[in-house]
């Protein structure tokens, strides 16, 4: 494996290293979701969810798409999808 690819994958896995971020990504595997739904589902403050979303976006795990006043998030990294589908 190319060194750059190994580093990228390490960063992706590091981004998943927090239980809240892992829960967010697992939830997004099934369907897109906005922050309000995540806050309700996770029981975390909106500011905390937003901070975790920023980490996941910076790592390239998720992307957000603005729809009116809301942003819908989805998982975009195929490696992450494969890792989380392992049972």
C-alpha cells in the first residue's frame, strides 16, 4: 500500500475514534441526516454534534449538502463504509 494512502486511512480511522463520531457515521450509513435529527437520536447538545461533524468533514468521512436552511450529511468515504460494514 502506498504510504500516502496508509496515512489517509489512519486519519479516517482516527476520526472514527470517538464513540459519538462512530455513532454519527453508523447512523449516516443508513440514510442522510441533518443535525437536529442527530441531536435527538444521540441525546447530545447541538454544539457537541456540530464539533464532531466538523472533525468528520475535515477527515473526508462525510459531506454536507445545504437544502434550504438545513444541511443534510452523508458518508462519502468508501473505505469507511467498508470498515463499518464488517460484522
